[in-house]
C-alpha cells in the first residue's frame, strides 16, 4: 500500500457552495472506484473557500496518474502527493 495525501480545493466560492457539503461522499465514491477503501481523517484549512486534506491508503496497482485523473466536479482541483510506501509483510 502507498499512503498519499489528497488536497482538494475550489476555484471559486460558487464551486464550494455547490460541492462543499457533499465533498466527502464524492471523494469516497470517486476514489473508491479505484479500489481505495481506507480514508484518513478529513481536515480543512481556515480559508474560504477552504482547502481540504485527506489521507488515502492506495493499493500498489493504482498509479499516481490514476489518482490525479479523478475529477470530483467542475471548479474543484485536486493534488496528490506520496507520503509513504510500505509493505504489509
């Protein structure tokens, strides 16, 4: 498994107003389609619109390219960064 940090931001307040209340469901649904089942705590920066962060445990067969290809909605951007890679030996 690979641990990654997913940052989620909004291009404008209107995008946050449209998707903000459902963002957790969108993240679980869209990234769950890639086989991700483990999601860390969801955190938000103190800004408006906020930048939100969540940790993901990603199976080795899912590439960073796959993660970066996920679209959550119009006006939402995401950034994926690898935190750690580890083996479940």
